[in-house]
C-alpha cells in the first residue's frame, strides 16, 4: 500500500491555524510514551501548569490543558459554569462569538446577544449599557476574532466588570502566545486557548484557566456538570493533589509537545515573542500595500497574527489560494460566513511569524496576482 504519510509535502502554514510547528515540538511529540500516572510524566504535567500560569499572568490553581482542540476548551468553559436558565451575555462580532452562543444555548443558558458588525471591534460603551440594564451570571467575548482579524478590547471590558459578581469568560484561542493576555490583571475568570494557533503545536489540546470565583461557582452547582468527559470537578483530581486519580488517559505525547512549546516561548521571552509577531505583521502589511492590496480591519484594532486582506474586484480568490498551495507550497485561509469570497486570511502565528515567511508569501502573491 502507498504510504500517504511519507508523501506529505512541507507546507508553509500561513492560514488561520494550524500554524507551523516548532521543530523541537515535533521532536518532543515522538519522545517515548510514558504511562499517564508515571512520576516522570506527573512532573511534566506540573511544569505545564506552572508555565501556563506564567504565560497567562495568572495565579489560578485550576490552569490545565483539556484533551481536545480549542472548541473543547470553549465547551469546557461553558459546560462547567452555566446551569439551565442562567442569564448569559455573549458579545459577537465574528464566527467564534456565534459558536459561543450556540454552545451556551445548547446548555440551557438564557442567552442574550450583543451583536457588532464583523470586521470592527466591540464597542465598550455598548457593553456597559447592556450590563447596567440587566444582571448576567456570565459575560463572554472573543479576544482575537480569527474569522475577521479584529482584536477586541478585552482589558477594557474587564475593567467594567471589576468587582462585579458576574463571571468574565474570554476566548483566547488565537491571542495566547501572539499578543499579551493578562488574565488576573484584566479580571478574567474563565479563559481557554488552543495549541495550534500561536503556541505552534499540532491541534489537539486546549489549555483552560478558572479563577477562584469561577471554581467556587463550579463547586456550588445545583446540578451535575452535564458532560462527563469535560467535568472539571473530576479532571481536577487527576491534575492536582497527591492521589492523581485516573479520569481519562491523558494524551501523553501531545502534552510533551505543549510542554516544549511553552518552554520555547518562555525562553525567548513573551515580550520578545509579541514583538516578533508585531514586527512581522507590520512588514507583511507594508508589502501587501505595495502590491496594491488593503486590509479589512482599521489600523488600531488589527491582530498581528491574523491579517484579513480584501480580495480585489475581478480576482478569483479561490484560484489564488489554489495556486499558492500548488505552485509555492503555501497555505492561506479564505473568508468565513458573510466574509466568504471577500477576504483572504494570512496568518502569522507563533513559529510562522518570521521574516523569511513574510517575504516568501509576498513574493508568491506578487507572481500569482500578476496574471
Ligand atoms: C480556532 C479557534 C477556535 C476553535 O478552535 P478549534 O481548535 O478549531 O476547535 C475557537 N475560537 C477562536 C477564536 C479560534 O480562532
């Protein structure tokens, strides 16, 4: 039988995720598999928790990776914090906000939505008015909207909620590792991220963190968490304490990969990593404008790791992506929902955010757009 794996080409991943994997992360993935209760593995788990706390700027004890991609983190965030009938406010300006709404509604939350146009940031004043009008148990927003390239004012919303008894829930899947995410200073109670965006691991894990306030809400639930696999009250017994009770078999090798990626980011220094993202983003934007292209998002709310580029009139956007992949081994992303056909999404996430990659995609786009 033909071995499809040995034929996999090296593709430069410049889409909305997954991103290019650090070579030493790939190596870590293939280290010998340990038992999930092995003392050497438990030391690796403790290392992951500590490094996540450092990167997220949080003291939260409940800071652990969930088995599953970013959406499993989203599900974990809501399934552990909502009970049927709880009033929840979801702030939406892109695909991932609408996914939060779907998840919260399936769990029986009494969901109100605060909608904003896709491609522009959330307006803090409007959030202020909404939370003055009605009390919510949970207020949820996406930090880096990967579907549009917009950075939402997560810190400012956190300052509005400071001292309130509501839980502030933030999707930080694309932001963590690319721009600062300061969980405790920004008063975030529940946060989740994913490994295949700016952490530059393969997809498969979703780090989450719950504040003491969020843990208290979880422990005082009237109803059981309605999902066995993602029930943090049980998963905690594996990640904490002396007993380390088996819940489900941890994806051991994936966790080696996450350990190595966090180690690399902390070694480079988070501030240096954020600067590398910003500088390469500015160079990319410069080059794109030199090709006569323009960005969807206004200057002051652009994400460095996700660049939404308007497709010029008369250009077949799918053909451009196909040619980049076939002739240049570069993947970029298409638009989603109302932006399908209107934008390309060029990612500069994690290990992908390097000047040689910026140059390579600009050179290729120049050739492809010429004809
Ligand atoms: C990618 C992404 C998700 C979903 O993560 P998956 O790994 O695809 O499940 C959620 N939120 C945002 C903002 C994302 O970019």
